[in-house]
C-alpha cells in the first residue's frame, strides 16, 4: 500500500511546459481543510455544528448544471457491499449517512482558477478561463485511504467536441461541464462532485493554521518572493511563503513537474496542520478557517455540508500517512501540430490508473516519478 506524499522514484523523460509566465495561485485543494473543519463540527455538535455547516452552505457559490449530459457519462466504480462504510457513516447522529452512498467510491474533481482575482467574475461563471491546476480525489469504498492525482495542465488529450488540446482548455471552451466530461473520458469513470477554488484567500487560511511544515527536497531562490531562499530540508512556511513555494516552476529544470510535487507537499503539510487537535477542538480556529476558505470556493449543488460532513465522518480515521499523492503518467514533452508546447500522456501507464479508478483498486497502484530524465 503506497503512502508516498509524492510519486515513487523512476524517472521519465519530460520537461517544463515552456509557456510565458502568468499570474498563478496553484494551491487548489479545499477538501482536506473543509472536511477536517466539518469533522470538528460533528465532534463538537449542537449549535456550533449547525453554525459551521450553515456557514459552508451559505458561503460557497453553487455551480448550476455542473455535469455533462447523462448519456455521455461513464458509470462509476462498483459499490463494495462488504465494506463497513454503512456502519461508519451512521455511527454519529450528526452525520447524514444518506448524503454519501454507503460503500460507494467517490471521485471529486478540483479545479484551480484565478477567475475572481484576475477578472472579478464569479467562480461559478468561469467559461473562458483556463484551469491552472487540476486534481482528482479518489475516496475508496472502504474509506481507509485517500488518493489525490494531479493532472498537468498541458497534458495533450481529447477534449470532447474540440479534438486534441491541452486539458486545461476544456474549462475555457465549455466551463465546468466540459472539464468534467474531459476528465471522465480520460479516466473512464464518473466524477461524483466538482469544486472550483480560487485561493486568493490561501495566505490567510495558511496563517490561520499557524503556517505549514514541509520537507523541501530541493533548495531554490524564489522568483515570486524576491530575496527569499527556500533551503532544502525542514521548513516552516507562512501563508505568503507557502504561496511562493507552490507557485515556483522557473527555478527547476523540470518546471511544472516539480511545481506539482511542491503543491502536493504543501497540501500534505496543511492536511496535517488542519487535523491537529488544537484546530479540531477550537471553535474559534475552525470557524475562522471556514470563513476564510468558503468565499473562494464554488461547488456543484450536491456538494453541500450534509455530503461533506458525512464524508468527513466516514474518513475520520484517515490521517496524513494514509493519503497518497501522485501525478498522472506522462511521457515527456513535445510540440503540437500548431506549435504549442505540450505534455505527452503515457497512455500505457494511464491504463493502470484507469483500471484503479474504474475498479476501486488504486491501493494496488504503484506511481512513478514524473520528472526530467
């Protein structure tokens, strides 16, 4: 069972996307923080729990018609009728087990966007914007682990109705429904929920947790925090430092590949910080964290506090070592027919990932390091 916070080592030939720099806020995952906050709400109960869940529902934007037409969608992974998920789900009366299908794997698509910060538009209305970061969170039926797969934004794939293109173009051309359909076709399985995150509030959320601890594999001079050097080894980062760390790609020979791994380090560190008992048992900290995050989050209409609280309760035994981060298999970089710098997909490697998603067997998948050979 893999417990890596980044891909297992075996280099492949690949490199940076080579595009002109753009303003980015690449740390885009909210499930860990929000789920942990709502676990705290369940544990505390009463008026406090009601207050937090209501704050989530009222504070997040809703994405209308977030999914493609049903006829075009694949089925999900089969339910595990032998799992103890039903008992886990109903173990606490504050959690609604009906909000999450018992014994059913869940796939949650997380899309990063600079929409609000760059254009002032609502997160739910992001057609015309390219997603900077894309991750798929797989929650297995037994609820014993979590798997988070990053997809490099320049991956050259089939975008339904548009032919071959970079995967992040799907959001621009068809909004959230086309982004969901593209990922569903790529993985051959259903996306159950989707969230779009603009982490302009990321700095405050990180600072609300008292910063984040990471083990930096590569020392580098920051191009986003002028004059700051991120040394190799243990680092405690403030919100501003964490943003700069997660945005960096020009300091690395393999650019976006290391940037994605650094994002995963930040997420892992924040997951540990958010699960600390000093946060879970402190109503002021948890409510403050929720109030910081929700204005920068848009979700499908079924992704509400009842769903998230029930899922969080089912995952209450999962800790950071049970969360596996990996990157979708790639096969180097190249140039498209129209001259774009692209990332080639390793289709043979992806076949094993597809099987893991489709049969809920990612626990047996052994990821490989996606980097410059």
